[in-house]
C-alpha cells in the first residue's frame, strides 16, 4: 500500500508519464463572490452567499454531507446551474457574462458517473472538446494519443475501443483524459473516484496527484470522503447546510485545529492518525540510529503514520529509519512522533474528536 | 501499468463481441428460408389445381404483382410519412415538460390506434373521398403511435449523466440532441418504426374497401366469390410481406444501431 501522503511533492516521480509535447496551461484564479442559488418554489436557498478565492494551481476540496450544496456550488462555476446572484470570475473574466457553451469548453468537467458516451470510441470521447473547438484532425489525433499515454492507457490498445469494453477504473481515467483534452486551466471534479472500489480509488488518486503536479490546474474537487480530501487537497473547505464554509484551510491545519464542533465531528475520530499520514518521517526529530530489523524498518520517504504502524509491531521499541541507500540514518519512537505533532495541539484535537 | 492494463483487458475482453457475425447468423437466415418455402408450397399447391375462369382472372403473375406493388406502395409511403411526423413530434415532446401536453398528444395518438382500422378508414372515406390518399391517412393515423411513443421513450431513457456531461463539455443543446441523444435513442426509435411497418402491412388490406387496391382485393374477392385459392393466396402473400418487412427492418436495425451499445 502506498503511504498516505499529503501532496504530490512527496510522491516519487512517475517516469511512465510521457512528456507533454505542448506546455500545459497552468491554472487560473477563480474568485467566487456572494454566490447564492435559490431554486424556484423553494424558500431556503440551496447555496447562500458563498465566497472563495482560489489561487492558480490550487486543488480545493469541497467536503460536506450530501445535500449541503457542495455540488451545486461547484456546478455554478461552469454554469450547469445558474447562480441566482453573486459573481464568479476566472482570471478576472466575468463568467456570468460569457457564452455558457464557450465557457464550458475551457473548463474540464469530470463527474462520478463518468458519462462516457457509449456509442463513441474512447478516442472519439476524448476528441469531443477539441472537435467543438475546431482543432485539425492531426492535432486532435496527436492530443488523444498523448492523453491516453498520460492516463496510462496504451493508445494502440484502447483508442478504438468502446467504453463498455473498459473496466470502471479505466473508464474513469478516460473521463479524466477527456476533461483534460483541450488543456483547460480549470477542472471541476464531482466525486470522480466515488464509484470505484477502494484499491482502484487509491490508485486513481495517486495517479491524479502525480498528474496534477505536472499540470498545476486549478481544481475544485467535490467529495463527501474526508480522508480523500485530506489526501488530495491543497486546501479543504468543510461545508455545512446551504454551502456555508465552516472552515477553509490546509488539511494539516484542519486536523490540528478544527474551527468548531461541526468540523471536529466531520474530521471524526483518529484526527491525530490522519495528521500523521500527512507528515514525512524526516520531519520528526530522529533519535540515534538503531539496528535494522527487516520489515519493521521505516524509509525516509514514509509518513509518520507508517512509522507508527511499525512501532505497533515492534512493541514500542524504537525502529530504524533507513535512508535512500538502505543504511540507517536514525530511529523513531512514540515520544518523537508525539513531539512532531506538537504536544500542545494533540490533547485539544483529541478532545475535539470525542463526541 | 502495462500489467494493470492487461489485467483489466482480460476482464474487458469477455464483453467484446464479434459484431459482424451477428448479421449472418443462423437466426437471421431462418425467416427468408421460411418465406421462400411457404411461397413455393403455395405455388405448388396452386399449380396442382384446375382453376376456373374467375380464379384465372386473379391468380396470374400480373394481377398478383400489381396488387403486391399497390400494397407495398401504401405501406412504404405511410411508414415514411409516419417517420416524418412522429420522430420530430417525439423529439419536441421530449423537450416539453408539461404533463398535460403529453397526455393530450398521446390521447390523440391512442384514439388513432384504438379505433378499429376498418372503421377509421371507412369513416374517413365517407367524410371525404375514396382512394389512395384517404387510405394513406388512415394508415398513418393507425400506426403513428408506436413511433411517437418509442421516440419519446428512447430519448427519456438516456442516462441524464450523459447529457449533463455533454453539456458540461460545452455542447450546444442541438449538438447534444444530434450527437448524443438521437444516436443513443436510435435502437428504440427503429423498433417503433418496425412495429409501425408491420402494422401498415396488415392494415393496408382494408384499403380495398375504399377502392385503394392492395392485396385486400384478393382476400375480399376470394371471400365474396367463394374462391378459396384466391383468398388463401392473398392472405399468404400479405403474411409473407409482413414477415419479410420485419426481417429487413431487423437487419436495418442492426446496421443503423450505433456500435458500442
């Protein structure tokens, strides 16, 4: 199992991902201001004065229970749902004054049901937006091949297949490739990995993080899975009813200092463990090197959570931390892990996690 | 990754079928063989009889050929008109959310179908005139419902996530209709057309009552003049046409149906 790491920066570089032939368009700044959505015939707004400033290249997670308006909020960015009031700008451009169809061609869109068109081949599915934009056949073809390689599907094998001939995980990769087709600066993702089994989901998550590291798109990612949010997000917005922002911060800060009872409840038990998953072992103050004990050893690329896992098996005695060359560079034990979390935050977050 | 890909591939391969093979399967050959055998049997039986002068007037290649041509003309033109009316109507209906409009349209289409065909055709002839045109109108009124209903159902059964992702990629509503919705609804729409065609072949036999020709002439004459060979020939040829048209429509369905679904 790959370690749960917070950001792509800590992941090993994927050398199987082919070099982009064109320079990908980096992300755009998205500013949402006082966005409100009231459905006709309904008293309470579905989304009430939602404001957020998203920096270029940020991966923002919207987390909240179902029905809290997180998907509605996201869908207002590409105007699948029209806001009742408020303003949205992408790189300073007023989204609400643009032609919605042209706007959507510049925003990648991935949904949980994937929505691959069953009567089109994989290549045709990916080529949809380039075709809408009037790209030449050659350019479209090259782009399709490139993207299939990027999502690690062999173009020769998959380009002419139909969606039903692919597994769920493969289909979702095609979904991502299709959203990336015209190299949009902004991506909207609505629980894209929600329908896949846990193993496939984890694989897709880490592949996607590796991809995002190269592409630096501005991404709004909706999920109800807090662990997914912690794993993937640069920042997490914890949302409650009417899409109210309860806390908007980095995963580490939300785990360490939940803003209120609602957030702590959402974080759930085991906040300290989740935080450990975000901290590389090298960030702890390592003790003197001890002898290597095979499978109990921790490597410098691992997280503190992996270290704790080894410590449970070792019965609490310090375990060796190995460097890239396989030689012990230090050791770690429970006290050092606790110290890395910061003694003053730990009791508070534990208290918060209790119902 | 290649390991993962090939493992996924193994699971995927199970569903990939050899589509070519289906057009020429044993099942496909069955219907034409039966039609040919039945017609040969009819021919054999007729040539073993000594026909009187009345029978000879109808049981010859020219007469039967002309009636068959009339019958096919009625059927094909009526079906084409049905397609031209019912498919666009079904599309428009699928864009209209009003339940009331749906109920009204389907009530009218239902009246057309539930009125006995012979009554409908004769009523129209009494109110207007006899002949080909009126027979055509009667046929269209009688057979429009399956195509209308199937067009609507075909469009409604499309997974909403498909149209949403099409919109989300920046397709205009017309592009969504022509590139996504209609291709996906094609199998259902064609099934409706196939039903309408077979209806038309059957109902076109009543065209004889308003002087619009067709194989109904042979059936009614055979009945009135008590010439069973004439009656049976008319009935058998109509049945064979219905079977043949259904078979052809089935072939067309498989060819037009988009691959991948």
